C-alpha cells in the first residue's frame, strides 16, 4: 500500500484506477502459485482484458496465511469475466471445476468474524488469519491437555 494513496487507487505502475471501476471487479481465479498468477495476468493483458492482481504479496511472503485467505486473486471487470475464464480455461490455468465456491469457508469466516469483539473492526483478511490461528491453537492446546491428563 502506498502511504500517499490510502485508498489504494494506484496500481503497481502508479496509474490511477477509478474507484467506480474497482467496485465492478470480480475474482476470475484464485492462485497460490505466483508464476501461474503472472502468466494468467499476462495472458489476459495480451487479450486486451484489463486485470488486476490482489494479495500477491501475501502469497509470496505469508504462504500458509495466504491459503487461509484464499490466495492471490486475479480480478477482472464483471463484463470481461466470461472471456477471461475462457482464456484461462484454454491455457489450462483454470479448470471447469474451479470456482469461487471452493473458497466458501474463507468468505464465511470474513462475514462471521466481523462480529467478534476486538477483532471485528480489523481488515477481513487479517480476521480470517486470526480466527484460523485461534482454531489451530485451541486444537493444539486441547491435544496437549488430553496428553497431560493421561
């Protein structure tokens, strides 16, 4: 995030993105592999389909946490979704069984975690990571307690 751009309206090329266009974006595919992500992004650009990458840095730096938030997202305009999907299918980057429904748990955690005291006001992706971490920690502590009581 650019300090001089708190609304994150500048992309990596420092070109202005209109806020109204950002609201029309939809995830065409989720990626854990940044090589495939950039190949897909380049392929869409070559086909004159404007695309934007979200959460790529999370996928690079925080690989385990990236899985909790669904990975990096390749976003396109809603009107370009069908054409972009076809291109990604033709390239073998996307399969017909890939869908946002595969990430339903992430979307549920984002919605439900906003009501948890103290973390409800945090960014949705951070809330998901915290909730997943708390669940893992509680399972670990439960196992430790069971082992100690034996």
